[in-house]
């Protein structure tokens, strides 16, 4: 049965609830309760699940439930293990130190995953900046860089790339995206350094003195958790899980029903929680279950209401005008509001069916299109809080530490100010073919760097006035 456009309305309502209910005075306090969030998720998601079961068959609902379980198991395992690792000591929270933190995260993200890198670094980053008043922009750029754009270089970096690897893309192929990775992350780091320099110049003198007085040598507490961290990463890369596709086609063996990967990950999390350094977890990191509970609750509704949205996308995809630029735009735009993994798969499969533009193939897909799909799925996941799994997690951890994070719409406004122009310049320079497009990209990049320089100069003037 072909779905109609209105089948996406439950998903749109779920997004609107996340964006609007926390801002309306009459519902803000009600929305803060976990039971309220769960009620909204189930009221919207459960009827959609029943509807899709009747219209598309049980397989569609089963696949979404399995994917939700795999998604939450990974986030939960990384959340628990990273919560037992504490970077002790306290360096001065200068723009240079913070930028170095984010640069390390950009590299780690491609090798331990965006979720792993984000969960590993967000608490030390917040601890380092605990004495500073202006911290929101630091968390935002941690989401941009560590939780998303850094994970572009290997299939371990982000789930969409791992799905491409499972479909035949060579493990090392993503290293071909190094120029785009370098450009985007370097531009974001430059933008962050300039912005942090501007805000650092406005920090109260008492905050700066306290930050300098609290300096201690760095060290690592709870280092045994790194072993469990490695177990989780190995499980993601090597261990099988429930194969919903094989089950759907009646081709499943016994092991296709066994969530071995999730069993290993949750076992590692349990060992970390039971035997890890309790001081690092509960005293230093002030570990609590609230952030992961909020993500698990909201994403029940997101995954269930997303079923008809993804099927509708699959039905209309063939009618879309597709080329190297629009593959990036459609994959990226939809990855920012849908789960970027199934969005990647939809356009990956589609790229192998449209007229061939010429050039090399990778895993049966024109390489020029695979580049666009990969860049769109990974980089544009940062545009909203729900575009990639760790985004909401980082937000929740920061809020638990007293950082007043932007609302859903406020965050999108920030990404259009700081992230989207960088991605637009990247598209013009690396994806678009016409010379005039590359000239526009160069001008846009130069304008962004000029604005960075202006912010740094403004910060220096403020510092001299003080």
C-alpha cells in the first residue's frame, strides 16, 4: 500500500512536541517530568505502530523496535562506561585549551565513534569550564565537532558509514573523505576559537581568577573502564546482532535472532558499573541516570512515528531530482530530522538505481554519489538535537551540570549561524563541479574566516578595556 503525505504528521507532531512544549509556560513544568514525556511518546507512537502493523505488516514494526533497542543499548553502554572515567586535574579553560579539547575529540570520533568520543569528552570539558560563566557555545561546538563531524573517516565513526561497510563499501574508502573532514572540522575549530576568545574576554574577573587558582596536573581516574570501552567498540565492529532483514524474508538462522552485540555491550556496561571506580563515577562525574532516561523515553516516540515517514520517503525518492548536490541536500536535510542511518541506506540504495553519471563505482554505487550521501548523513546529523544519537545525550549531560542549553528551535538557529555556512562552503568547494560554484565556496570560506578574525579582535579590545 502506498502511503500518503499525511502519514508523516505523527512524526511532525512528535518533533513539534519536543520543540514547543518545553517553551510554553502552561506545559513547561509538566514536560519536565519523565512520565509526561513517555505519555506523549506512547500516545503518538503506539497508534502509529498498530497502524503500520496493519498496513505494512509486522516486519516494519519489528524492524523499528529492533533498531530502537540497538540504538539505546549502544548509548546506554557508552553512557555507563564513560561515566566511570574521570580526567582528574584542572587546566585553565582558555580558548586554546578548549579548542585543543575539541580537536582531540574530532580525531577520536572517527575511531571510537561519535557517541563514544562525545560521552568520553563531554564531562571533562564541562569540568574544565566549570568556573566559566559562558559555556553554552562550548557544548554546542562539542555537538557539532565531536558528536558528528569528527566521525567521517572510518565506518566506526558513525552508524551510517558502518551500514555502508556492511553493504560492501571498503573499510578504508571513507579515508578518501579526509579533505572534506579537514575542511569542515578546521573551519569549525577556527570559528569556535574566535567565539570562545570573544566570550573569554567578557568573563567576570573573579571567574578567571578562580579558574587560574584551581589548576591541577591532569591525570586519569577509572582507567580500567577503558578496557570495557574497547570491548564495546569491538562488539560494534565485529559482533552480530538481530538481523531484522533476514527474519523478514524468512531466511533467518538461530543466531539471526540473538542480539549478541547488545549482550556484549550491556555486559561490559554492567561490569563497569559494578566493578569500576565508584569515586570517579559518583563523586567526580556526579553520575546520574537522568540523561539516558530522557533519551530513551523520547526516542520511543521518534522511532515509532518515524516508520511511515521513512516508508513515504522510500516511495517518493524515485521522483526526486538527484545529482551529486541534491544527494547531499536530501540525505543531509532528512538526516537532520530522521535517524541518519536508515536515511543513508535509502539514498545509498537509490544511488545505485539512478542513471550512472560516469566515473568509478564503489559497492555498486557511483562514487560521486556515495561521497554526497556519506557527507550528508554524517555532517548534517548535527543540525538538530535528534539528527544523531549523541546530540541529545550531550545536551542532557550539560543540562544536568547546570548549563542552560537552547531549546530545539534555538539550537537549530545556532546551527544555521555556525554550522550550515561551513557545510555550504564545503559543498561548493568539494562537491559542486562548476568553477563559479567553487568560487562562491572560496568567498564564503573567506568571509567566515574574516568574521572569526573580527571576533578575535573584538575580544582583544574588550580584554584591554578590562
